[in-house]
C-alpha cells in the first residue's frame, strides 16, 4: 500500500464534519500569559453577589452587569434583577478607571483567582478588569451537577498593545447594529482597536456638515451620521476598544471627487465607482485649495474621534494624471519631485502637518513609508513581515496585516502561525518595541450585512490570540478545539456567523428542507476575493446571494478530516471507520442536493463540482474502508 499515493485520496473531499467525542470543555481564547489550575470548583448555584471595594465608575459597573448577565444565561441561573443580589461572591478590585482617552499605554493587565468560595478579579484599570471578566465568562463549564467555574489563578497581560480588526464599510455599507455586534465579539477575545474604513471609491460613509455633498452625492444615502459615529465610539469605549477612522486619500477617492470634482487631479468621475480594483482617479496634491478643504474637513471629523490616530490610507495610487497633467508636471519640476512617489510623499507631509496641528498622529498603509516623513507616523504593513521589519529598522512604528487578510480565505492555522515578530527575527530589542502588534482586515468587496460575521468569525479569534498570548502558544490542534467552543460563545453575543449560511441555503432552495445542502456546504469553502473577482466579475451591485456566500471559510470539517486522515494512516481503525461513515454520508446527500441545485438558478453553477465530489467520496470511502479492515488499497482507488 502506497501511503503517499493514498493520502491525497483521503484528503480530496476537502472537509466534512462528524462530532469529535472529546471536545475541550473550556474555550479560553486568547490563552492567558500565566494560568495555574487548582483543585476544586466554584459552583454556580446562584447569580453573583458583586463587590467593588476600590475604584468603580459607570463604565466598570456596566461591564460587570453585562458579564454577569452572560454567565446567568450560559449557566441557567435566575436573574434576580436590579437591587437584588445573589450569593456567589464576585469581587472586582480596580485601582482606577484608567485613561480618559484609551491609548497604547493603557494598562490592560489583570489577575483572576477562582476558589471554591469566590472569584476575585484585580486590575489597575477598568480595561484590565473587562479582560478579566471575559476570561471568567469563558471559564464557565457544565457538569452533571450543574455549572461551575474551575479553581484557577490567572496573571495575564497582552503581548502587543495593538490588536485590531478593520471593517471596510466603504465598498459595502454595514449598519450600526452589525458594527456593534462585531465590537462585542472583539471585546470577547480581547481585541482593542476597531479600525473603521469609512471611505472608498464605492462610497463616502462619514457625514460632514461642512461638506454635505460628500454623503449627499457620494454615498447612495448609506452613511454614518455624526450621531452614529459618537454612538459607536462610546459603545466601543465602554468595552475597552479604541476607534481609529480611515479616510482614504489621495487614491481610492472616486466618491470624494464625484461630490467635489474641483479636488480632482484632472480626470473627474461621473458617478460613484461600482467596479472593484485600483482606480486611476486621485485627489490633486498640487493645489492649495486641496489643503484648505482637507484642513476644514479633518478639523470637523477628527473632533468626533477621541483616539490619537487617524488613518489616511495612502495605498494604491497610480494616478496617471500626475504623470500627464501639464500643470502637475510643472509643479513636480518646480518642487524637485522626480516621480509620483515623491509627489505623494509631499502630499503626506502636508496632511501630516494638518493632523499634527489637530493633535493627531497619522497612520497609513505601506506606501506612506518614506524617509521624508517624521518618525511619529505609524505604518500598517500589507506587504508583510519583511516590510514591517524594515520600517522598524528605519525608526517607524508599525502593525502587521499582510498574513491576516480575511478575504484571502486562508485557513485559521495559516493566520495563527503568522507572527508580527517571528522567532527568527533579526530586529534588535529596541526595534522590536516599534512593532506595535497587528490588525486583521476585512475588506468589503464581497460582503453585506448578512454574511459579514461568517467572514470574520471565528477566524479573527485565533488572530486575537496570536496578538495577545505568549509567542510560545502555537499548538494548532489546541487552537482548533478551543475555537469551536469560542465560536458558540460568539454566537451567544448575537453574531450570526453560524446561522447565515443556513439562511442562504433556505433562500436558494425555497424550502426549509436543506439537510443535504447543509452537508454539501460543510465540505466546501469560499474562494479568495481575487479568484471570485476574476471568475464572476463582481462589482458593488452584485447581490452576493450564491452558494459561495453560504459556505464558511476554513470550515471545522477541514481540520477534523486532516486529523482523522492522519490517525487512519497510522492504523487507527476507529478513525478509519469514522472517515468511512463520513464519505458515505456525503455520498448519500449528493442525489437530493443535486435535485435542489438543478431547480435553483443560484446553485446551478455548483453542479459540475457536485459531480467531482461524488467521484472523490467514492474513492475516499473505498480507501478508508480498506484501511479500516487492514487490507491493501487497490490501484484503482489510490
């Protein structure tokens, strides 16, 4: 039997899920820096009697109330109501509320001690206490006698101070409730920066009362009012999360320039841009009127965001007008600007001066990294670890995003094992301090409010662990086991990442009888943004209601099948038997699923893949059966 030939046959069906018997009972994610288990448990026979012996304010009290309510729901405890106390002691001891405007230097550390008598959280700030409360919630687990919290001692603090999620609301608008539930999920896994991508070629989403045409013409009526912004900022702060706005300039600016064509470098858009990809249109960096406009606009909008950082984008600006417009060419010559990169550096310098005068720090993507800019900018690297390290060596602070692009549809393991500071780094200790952390971007080309949760979660939770936990925490199998538990916790917060796929299937099949379609969906996963864009030629008006929108990135079945195949090849007959049942189950689902796909215009493009899958499951079933019986696999199978 040729194992090397057999392995691809067993893996070929991609994924399929059968319950794994011994799942982790607790889903701590991120794993704490230090955790010591003790004997005994804190039995949850009543809701909590909470005490706050030191500092407490409205923010802390609200955070405690939310955590207690979540535990009550999870542990089937009677909710006693306001002013009536339970009997399970919970002490939350906080030294002070923390910073008035949360920053990189906020103390996020906490300690948690659980004994059979009580739970105690100690922290220097409200934010640290919030993290301790999230750990407490994750520790709740069922037993035959009821729900308990195991006795533990935790001393915890983050490895990196910047642990972010970027949501692109420019290409497709995301309603305020969608943002709020994702902020709740961020807090649950101890992320602390919501990077709000608010402008794009496809839409300008931030209200300006000074320049009302930005949303009046540039948003299709889908934008965030200033009241919405204040509401989101307050909501995030209440959960220990900073909000950093991104206002794209000078590229990705078709919506800007459709509203205010006088800012254009020459070519003026005649509408909001519907197609995706890099646009040639750019703001004119040579006119003083540009900077007068930007100063007024940035003065208005930065007042809405207390955070010290403003992201200007700065990426993907080919700007052919900068090479062809005689007036711009004359400006470049007069200012000794040899190329477009030098002209963009000039623009960045001018914008930096405006932001500095407004007491803000400037962020941007890799393209803003030029020696002409002062060292107080922050570079967000989409080019990777090498680019981030180069910036740190040049004296610039930065965050890593390249390996964490969620629209790339990579496996959780791929994201999880990517580190902002790899173990083989050549950076000095001083240079390593300039690596602030990382951020996972959720670009919005193929998103709407229905499926956005499934594209972010639970994968982002694993990235959150990479940015919080010690570098030595790299056990992929442990991560996947805990991720399943955390995924359920995130659903309890209101995310629909586990439900939206079924809703799509029901809509396409026009029936509630989707069991076989669900089985097929569990073994498929969406292609990356680039692959789908090339194949389907999607744009902003594409409805995104196809089968590809119903399947989950890196479905749980992928890792399960990898584990089972490895065990089966090591002659674990139980694993082989489970694989055999797995292939048989998918084979049984195919005929009915095929009928439903043939009847649905939205699913007919899946029919060729269904035929391929049918062949693969037959091969996989035969191979698993042969291994289970201990017989050789025929050459026809392998």
